[in-house]
C-alpha cells in the first residue's frame, strides 16, 4: 500500500512539474512577442489580454482601441 501511494505521489509530482514547465515556456514566449504579435494573438484568442506583459500593455491597448473604433465606424 505504501508503495502504491509513493508511486502515485511521484507521478503527481512529475505531472505538476511538466505543467509548471509548460506554463513557464508560454510566459517566456509571450514576453518575447512584439505588441503587434500580441494583438494578433489576442484577436485569434491564443492568449488572454490578462497575459500581456506590463511593458507592452499601453501599446496593445491603443492598438485594440483603434481597431475597435474602426469596427464601430462613424
């Protein structure tokens, strides 16, 4: 019984480590994107607007606002 619990705990730890690593890679990929790439990814719903790095947030917001104004029309 102890062996089974140990194996399940080890498998759980490995799964957690893999998910954490994937999350870190995604964060690094998003950090390397330009504001235009971020806007494209947001429009394609690949990333959330909440995932935009703070350094690019203003530029992304301006671009999204400009797109929204163009879509709303006169």
